[in-house]
């Protein structure tokens, strides 16, 4: 009974009844109630797109206005009645919305919004000028209402059918299709990887939106007994959006309060002044600033429950006994590869990320992919999953060429993946994250009526998967409230829910505590006994322990492939991790480094017992280090140990949760990045991060500040930049981009420069050129260099700090570590 009272449809009906009593008490016409009900349905139809799919239609009035003309023309020129006319309106709206959606949904974001507005304005021009059919400026008047000649009878009919339409919408958003809409809103790429087709989901949602809005428009024509072009004009196109925002976008019943407020304010303010919008607009602005979640959101915040109310709260009841999760065993010939990559090459402009890679992945095998930063591991995963098309080569899955198939097509064939960067549905519950993934596997046909939480088989599978990663006690929690490690476990559960024949797992252990690492490692080993698993992971010791086979990439080339113990002893692999193939520094540069290492220095940067991480996780733990004036510090460690996080913490991009960061006498622990930069701390980020559409000169000039080097001095440091000064950054080679990035950091007066993987992806000749330039920087600033290749950076550094799992494992002089090959291998290399 309590649930019925709190049901949004009950609230709508009671609100309209109370409003009818109030209007009757003040002597206002009942047509105002019907108008509010009609605009409530109009706003809810728009909100079906905005809140549930993330699409914002500026021109939803195209359905509202054209439907009113369809109803009016039908009743004026045929002998039909209102019910038949409204059925015609619904059919017309379905066809119109489907055809328009098929066209304009090819674009997204602002382009989609503007296309809907353009469609509405085109319809307005037709209605305004096609006088013979639409009545032009005067519209169509005196539309008959044979079944409901009295206003009272029509008002009752309109309100009751609107309540019924809202109930249908409520059922829709709780169906399997409705849940899929919300998941797509949060993470479209993840939906693709689960096998859903977001374009189809958006097209069906757009069709439903147009149908509900069209029905509201048909009722308006019957209420007014006429149809007019102004409902299509751009001046009224934003009305339903304003109602939705005013009432609360993220609340199902929000458009009701928005429609009441909008119509009441419009009536009263327009009676005061013709320029009533000058009063109304500031009210809207103030309300949005003070309560972004609208009227309903303000109410929920006051009662202490600020969560969205687009769907009912809660999840299906937890079963008394959760069945243990067992993946489906895949029957396959273990001697035949399930996936084969042949001569795969991928280029981004002049940058080659994969070069002539050929490998086979076999069923019931744990096959790991390792390599230093920038080796091309994730790029290869993106090609296998269908995110990126290869420049050359083929991908064969179970004997079928899938090179040109899309991501969702590959997922439906049986390729599932997890992501290096967390990819979950942040605004859904933990349970719903896993349930939507299980739905993709067990209920490929999306239902529009049956409640998704009544699908017992899917629910049971979701509970089993949550128990497998120890998240069953957090099932009702909002995903965004989980700690980073818990979100990583959830990501794994979502991936497992697809029951794919081939799993691509991209760093599934990243950010997990040791206890969770053990659980997930055992889970991965169990999976590999049932299906093919292709794993990327930076925890080399664990990878080499649990893997059946290991492939190593370096600079986009496959340099080793075989059993773990063989790969670990491969000289090319050792060189890739410890730097055996880097060019020697020039004698002049080496002498400069040796002389600088004996200078007396003062502390410039200090990190004192710093903890930092992402979304509640701890990546850096009790980290302390110092950089002195004129010093070059090499920050080393295997992939994923926190090197880049350290630089981001220094720059204020990641906030320290404990400890202090001191720079040149200033406490910058909680300072903004731009403030830190103005104090004299600059960064050359991994990937260069240039402005691709600006020239070399424009990239440098944009960063220039008083006290930094001039553009001419930058050209002297990197002579080839002078010849390329008028070339856009997107057309530069990798080495040239790195030169621009380093020169740009000097355009500001910098005391300390952070270089994140400055030699990544560069040819040996370019590496030497960049190295010589880097060592010359010591005359201008101190340096922290993050580099996965130990030999290259130890040769030019004074001191070194090695991180292991976010903590300092070694600190000392760079020359001492460079001379200790065994210590390097233990801290930085690979071993069985």
C-alpha cells in the first residue's frame, strides 16, 4: 500500500485532482488543468530522452506541433471522431519520429540538438506558408469534437488518458529496454562492448519520445479546437526543456512541477507586463543556480534523499542462497587458435603503434601481453575489440574474418573485454551494472513492458557474479560511491557477465589491494580453464607466475612469444625493460652531467609522507622524496606503480589525501594547477599534448610568459623546429612533437620541469637529440624524469627514486643503481 501511495503515477493523479479542486475554488477554468496535464506529458516525453538517454532535443516541438495539425485536419476533413483521430496521431508520430530519428541520430551532442531544432523550424515554415492546408497565420479553427462536445467531458478524458500514458512511460523505463537506455546514457562505449547497439536503442527511444509528445500535441488541438503554427516556432521550442529543468531533469515526476510553475508564472507575469520574459528568465536562472536538480530535487534534498528518482529505489531482494558462479565451459579444439592476428599494422599519422604483428590465442589458455609503457598493448586490444580498425592485416575469430566488424558485433560473437581505465555505469547501482551486462547475454531481445527486475534468471546470475568478486553486500550502493578498488572488481564482474568465448582483460588488477589481487588472480586462472583469456597486466611477477603463454611488445613490435620462463630470459625482453638498445650520450653531455652532479644544492621540491589516488583508492602510499636545485631525479618503476600519479600530485591534478607537497618555500599541497605553474613548476606530459590545429610557432607563442625563453631561443635549442615553424602540430613526427613539448615548458619561467616518458615512441637518432636537449635543460631548471627505460635516464640523472606499488623501494645516486645490474633486474626488470 505504501508503494502505491508513493508511486509517481499516484502522485500525478492526486496532484491533478487537488489542482482541479483549487481551480474550482478560485473560479478558474478547468481547461487550465487540462493544459497543465498536456504540458506535463509533453515535458515527460522530452525528459524521456534527456534524462534516460542523455540526448537533448531543442526541437521536440516538431512532434507537438505537427501532431496538432494532424488531429485538426483529420477531424475537419473526415467524418471520424476524436478517438480515431488520436489513434491516427499516434501512428503518424511513430512513423515521423522513426524516420527523423534514423536521419538525425547519425549525429550526436550539439549537432543532434540543432538538427531537431532545424526540423521544427522547417515544419513551422511549412505550416505558416501552406495556407490552403494549414490555414497559414490564422491556423485551423473550429475543429469539431463530436464525442466530447462539452469541455468538462473532454477535460476528464484528456486527464485520464494522460495519466494512462504516464503509466505506460513508467513501465517502459523499468523494462529491459528502459534499463538499457540508462546504461547507454552513462557509458555508450561500454554498452557496445557488451553487445548492445546504442544507435538502435536511441532510435527506439526517440520514437517513443515522439509518440508521447505527439499524443500531447493531438490533445492540445482538441482542447483548443484548433491548430496553430506558433507551437512549431523556435520561440516555443525550448518550453518543454524549461519545464523539465525547472521541475527536475533527474526525477520522473519533475516535469509535472515544471509544467505547473511554467504555466502559472506565464499567466501571472504576462498579465503584469508584455515583457514578462524579463522577469521570468531571471527566476529560471536563479532557480537553476540554487537548485540544479529542480523543484523535485530541492524537495528530495530537504528530506535527506538527494538521489535521482528516475526509477523506483531499491534492487531485487537478495536470495537466501546465492549460487556460486561458474562460467560456461567452452567446447573447443585446444590445438586450433580461437583468434589469429596476421600481419597487423596500425598507424596514427606518422606514428606506428603496431607493426606487422602476428600471433595466435588458443582456447582454455591464459595468454598474457606485456611490454614497457607505450609498447602498444592497449592499442592492440582496441583493434581486437573493434574500437580501432587496423591499417593493415586481418583478425580471424573462430575461422571468421572480423577485421571490419564493429565492437558490438564482435561482442555478440563472443569477444568480451575489460578496460584499463574504469568503464562502468556510474549512475546505476552496483547490482544494475552487472544485471545490464547479464541481460546482454541472456535476454538479447529488449522487452518494453515486462519489469526488468522480474527476470529471475538474469537476477540470479547478477547475484552470483557479485558474490564472485565479493561485492554482494554493496549491491544496492550507487556505483559512483564505491572506492576505486571496488569499482575495479565491479568492472571485472561486468566483463564476466557476458560469458564471452574470448576475454580481453586490460590490467584487471590495477588499483586492487593484495587480498583482492589474490581473489581476482584465482578467478582469472579459473576462467582460463574454461575459455581463452588474453591479459594485459603490469604486475610482472604475478603475470609470469599464472600465465600459460606470454607475448611481449616493444615500440609496437612483437619481440617475444612463448612460455613465461623462456620469455623472462629473452635478451630482447631484458633490453626492452632495462634499456639495452638506447644510444650513448655524447662525451660533452656526459661531462656536463658529471660536473652538475657535484654542485651544492638546496631543496627545491619536497614530498612528505604523501598519500594520493583516484576515486577513493590509494595509489601513492607514504611517499617521500626531495629534488634539489640543479638536480636531475630519475623516477623509475614498472608499469602502474604510481610514477605518473606522482607527477600529477605534484602538479595538483591529483589531490594528496595525506602529507605535504612543498615547492620553493610554498605549500602547494592543495594549490590549483595554474597557481603551481606560475610558481615555476612545468610539466611535459606523456603523449606531448600539443594543440594539433596550431602550428609549431603558435604552440610555443601561446605558452610564452615573461621570464621564459623566447621563440628564437627555442629554435636554437631545437633547430629543426625553425624549419617546421609553420607546420601544424598534427603533422609533426613523434620526435618533433616531443621537442615542441619540451620547448613549450621553457616558454614560462620554470624552476622545475617534470618530464613524463620523454623518449617514448622515438627512434634512436631522435632519442639522442632529445637527450642532448634534456641534459642542457639543467642550466635552466631542475628535472624529474619518468622513464620506463632505466639505462637511458640513469646515464643523465644525479639521483634516482624507484617506486614499487606506490611506495619508495629504493633511493640513491643514479650511478650506483646504474652499476648494479642485479638490483636493476630485481626492481625494474622481469623475472620468474
